[in-house]
C-alpha cells in the first residue's frame, strides 16, 4: 500500500526563468509542431474551460489534466500561466462562484450544460478575483466562446449574466456573505464543503478554521531541498540570488530554500545535476524528525516518488542503507530515477505491499521505520484543489482504517531503542492524533519521543506557536503557520 494522496505537488502558478533553463525545456514551452499549427488554436480561456469540464465530468486530477492540455497546446509562458491560474482558481472558488452566479442565472447554475457552467465559473472568477484582468476582456472572450460552442441564446445569457455581475461586483465579496451558522458562512466565503468545515470547527475552533480555509486558497510558493552531499544551502542561495531570484532560507527546514517566482524548479540544469529536489517545507521536516545517522538501517514504507527516502539518505551522509518501498512497480521506477539523479548509492527501491513487509524483513531489523501514510490529503489542498470536492467523511474513516493496519504491520520491524515516525499530509485528528493514541494503546512497547526531535526544528515550531511546553513528540503543522503544506508528524521510540 502506498500513499497516493501524498504525491507530487500540483504545477506551480508562478512566472520567471530558472537559473539555467534546459534547451529541451525551452523547446517544449515555445515550439509548436506542424500538427498543432495546422489546427485552429484555442484561446487560453477555452483551454481552461475544457480542463474544468474534464475534471468535473470524469474526476480527472486537475494537475495531470492541465499538464496534458498545456503540453498539447504549446502555449507561450504568459498564456500557460493564465490557463493554470484559471483552472486552479476556479476549482478552488467554485462554491463561492456558484453562490453568486445563482443570483444572476434565472434557473440556477445546476440546470446549465456543463461547459456553460464552467465557462461562467471561470469568467466570474476573473471578474471577482483577478484584478489584473480587465472586465471587458473576460466578458468578451466568454461571449466569443459561447457563440463558438453554442447558439445565440446561450451567448446572450452569458453576456447578460457576466455584465450584471460586473456592474454589481462591489457587493460580490466574501465579506458580504452572511449566515448565522458559522460552518455555512465559512463554507460559502472560502469555498469548502460544509461537512469538512464542521469537522475543523470541532477540532480547531472558528478562528483557526478560518485561517486554515484562507491559507488553502493561497498560491503555493516554490521550495527546494538542497542535496547537502553535493553542495551547501549557502552556496545555492548565492547562486539563486545571482540569477535574480528572490531566494530565502526556509525558517523551518534546515535544508530548505523558498524561491519567489521560481517557475518550474525541476526544469533546470541544477535539478538534473542533483543539486536540489523540489519539495514542500513541511514535507522536508519528516526525514529530519527521523534523524537518521550514518550507517543506520532505515525503511521508508510508502516511499514514492522518493522525496523523503532520498532526504533520509542525504542526512545519513550516503552511508548505511535506506529501503524505499512502494506497492507499484512504475512508482518504484520514480524512486530509482530520483536516486540516480541525486547520485545516491545507499537507497534500494523495492516493491511490496507495506502490510507484508514483515515477511521480507526480520523482526527488529530496522534502526528506524518511516510510515508516511496514505491519507485524505487535506494539507495539500492548495496544490490539488479538487481534493476538497472529491473526498468525503466516509473516505476519512476508510483511510484511517488503512493507516491502523499499516502501523500494526510495520512497527515490529523497529529494533528496541529504534525509531518509528508516522506522518500524513492532512489535518484530520482521526488520521493523526487519534490514530497515534490508539496505536500506543495497542502497542505499549512504544512511546512518543519529544527529545529526539532536532532542536532547530522544535525551537522554530515553538516560536511560531505550533507546539508548546506540553510538546510530547508529535506536531500538527497547519497551512497558515508557515505558508507550507499541512502535515502531521509523530516520532515514537520502541522501549528497550
């Protein structure tokens, strides 16, 4: 079993040029094939509409569908950026957009054809959330698409709805949405399903829940993890700044760098040479909390695409052994690709159902086991906005049951005095605090370990108010704490 909802981040929404752009990457971005040139090109807004329809009708992942569309269209950077912004922004804000559209569409948006519904959504998103786009451009382009795809009645309706919204948009802001029920109010203002808002209200209270919701709609920033076996953070910071990047050392991740307007940081010579990996700051903390030492035997149970496994290997100075496991062979190949790029020789990628790893390794054979478990993924909503609409409360319960089985299956591989780290990219107590508490009741041979956390990380979290004096070895990072993904990390040790 592998944590598919902990996968790679969605495509960025940022401009700029990387330090050294590869020629291959440049040709993909700018050159059009004869077949593409021979077809009548679609506008960025029409391409965005096509992606939104596909995601809504088939359940396609927005990042994958968007990437395919952009590869086929071969747009200039600015147009590709507009398509990306429209797709992610419209999915993020769709509940709020529908709330306002229903006031202008006579029969309500649910009666519309799917393409018309998505066209109105993405156009309303431009009117209400993108100040840099002139209203007339958004309206005129929507009318043009409506004429091309439909008939005069549809184009007239689209024109009327959008012009009415534009005239009254000063009243169409989240602050104008009122409701006595705080769950309904926050749901409509920030565009989240009501059931999820109610769960967060029960766990975190109104103020923190609103902060979580607002942060989930922010644009994710680019962050990279320095391969400290090849270079230093200071050297890479100097390189990036010399290339006119707004690069800053991460406040929480010792090997992390935040890059403003970084574009695709994986499409650079430096990335291909293994100087850095693209990874969210919160995710970087997981391997740091494992705190592996050179010469250790370490198992990463649900490892694909390999970010945490390779980080473990780097922290070990390339010495010792990391087994990076995944259920699927094609995902094992992703791990192999990562280790080869980073020139790591102490990682072995294997394929196995994580619940069966005890049949492959002897009991107590590992100095450290990392279970970065499959989860609901609500901590990465900024990168995968459709998660909020596709997951249900039932899904949370089902995935919690899987986590339960995984913990029981792998804990016996930890030696006495060894470390077990459990992590997820979600903020659900059922998958996090409650999961760990139940595990410790079933396995009293383990205990939480606050002392094993690196001091630099614990101090940063304490200064930010993430943990307090009662810190017991587990921490819940929320998206608004550092502008990074929501992550839960628990460090436990097996009693000697």
